[in-house]
C-alpha cells in the first residue's frame, strides 16, 4: 500500500468531503450513531437486538448508492458512540444522517420491521425467536453460537458475554419451526439466503443441522449457508454439500496465532487455529471458489496480520469476510478503543485488491446484503479508476448475468439424498 493512499485515507473525513457509501459504512461501524429525539425507530425501523453484547445489536439502515445500496448495522448502545459525530434525524417522514464535523447530510432509509416477526410457528413460537434478519439474510442460531467447550468463564471468547441469554433463545428450535420461519421470510421479505450457525457442539456437531438443511432445500427452496467450528472429520462437509449446502463459513476471528490464542479463547481450546485452516482449505477445494468464507476481525491484531489473512483467504479461493472490531457492552473488551477509519479503509481496499487479483466471484448470489460487515462486493466502491478495476467490475457484472439461472435452480425446491 503506497503512503499516498494511506495519507489520503487518513485525512479524508477531515476535509469535509462526502464519503461514498462504503466509506460511510466503514466510518459508521467505527464510530456508531446517536439517535435524535425526532426519530421513531420503533415505528419505522427494525427492532434492536435484545442482547446488547451482539454484533447485530445496532440499528439497521440502508445507504443509497449509485452502483448498489449498502446495508449497515450501526452501533448505537456502546460507550464509544457517545463521541460519534453522526446522529440520525427525522424530518417530513424521511431520515437523514448528519455529520456534525462538516455539516454534511446523508439520506438513509430504515428497513421496516417484518410483519412476520410477530407471527408464530405452528407450535406457538414467535418467528422472531427462530430467526432474525441481518441485512437481507435470515440468520438462525441452532445451539449456542458463542459456546466453546463448556460454560466455564474463560472458554467463551472475550468479545462476547457468557452464552446463557442466547442459549434460552436457541433452545428447542425444531426443523418445522425453522422451515415455517424461512418460508415466511422468503414470501414476505424476499429472503434468498438462510444462515444456519452454531458454536462448538462436540465432534460431529455439524451433522446436527443436516435435517434442517435437507428440509430447507426440499420444502422452502432457498440458498443455505452453514457456519460451524471446524470438524476433524472432513467428510462431514462433503455430506453437507450433497444435502444442498450453498456456502460454508468459518469464523476464526484472528489470523495471528498469538492473538488467536489470547482473544479467541474458546476457539483456541476447542479447535485450534490449524483446524480452521485445514477445514477452510478442504472446503475451498470441495465447494469451489467463492462458496466458502473465512471471517476475521480487524482492529485488534496488527493490521499487517489482517492483510495477510485477506491474502491467504483469497489465494485459497475463500471470500475474506472482515468484521470491524466493535467493543461491545458488557464484555471483557468494552473499554478497548474502536479502530480508526483510515486503518479500516486500508483493510477494505486490500479486500478489493485481493479479490480482484484472484478473480474471486463476489456478489454473485441474488439479494444478499450483509449489514454487520462490509461485504467484498461493497468494496467495489473503493476500486481505483484503472483499466484493471474497470475490467474486474465488468467481469463481475457479466458473471452475475451468467450465474443467474444457476442460482434460480439452486433456489428451487428439490429432493436431496435421505439422511
């Protein structure tokens, strides 16, 4: 990265220049927003998560853009938000984001609360307890997302509170509950992708979601991703693929072994860094380029380690999904400072460059917008005006058209092998 690019990123917010959508998304994830008294979040927007120590606990917003609109889950509860220069205003029925540093205003939209959140499954369980929208994706937790090896203090990662509140919400979600919720989300909210995720459930834990995966493909017809800790038995991933899994994600959080062992305590004890790399590389080969993701957090370990992680993931054909560190309330790290805008611009410009260098097919699947992190597709807003950049953008646009029939087939209800 040249020093001139870094310097321009460092002074960008200070010059009063309007930020493009991904720059604004990055700055919001770094700084959060204050909400003015004129706003009517409960009436106009999606409800905030009941658990403050959650990466999706902020306010869901849509940022308009020339190429595409971007979704963001902006922090609102954390202590660092008190110093944010951004606050949200409502006037004449419309919402605007005000940057008080430079008297700049940005038009934003609040996605409304889905009507189906208040509906119940046939067992009488509110559908919002079965799955919630993050951006345009349905996220279903099956088991305790943050539990690794036990409930003992120190085994859960330092970024999260203990898992008891989430355990109650995750308890007893039947296949029928998940199918009914996904079908309603698809019908009412146009959802195309459901993510089934969980924390450590012991060896072979991935197999526990096979009935859910099979039913979603057979009875709903939706793209399905799975996000589980790595399995020692790699054949389980072949089984997931045969049952229709469209994507596999691994949330290792840190690439540096030192930071992985220090901060991802549960992952380090239950699986270990090498297990993540082994499973990532196997799935990248088995599923194909762009159908596997490695997820890291930028803003804690040295930036150079985050850049190395991005290069590694792109090289093996996995999408680099990068969360911006958020010092969540009621966690061990709530007093940590959030990362700087300039550093995060550097990180996400590197995401773009790594994806372009490896011709990763970003943004192929329809209507998938992530709000808790800048997706690699979002980084197209950071592309330089160069021949290579224009060629990559053109290739992505063409491939989207070419791949459309493929994804339509993947979203048809289809028979899959019996368990």
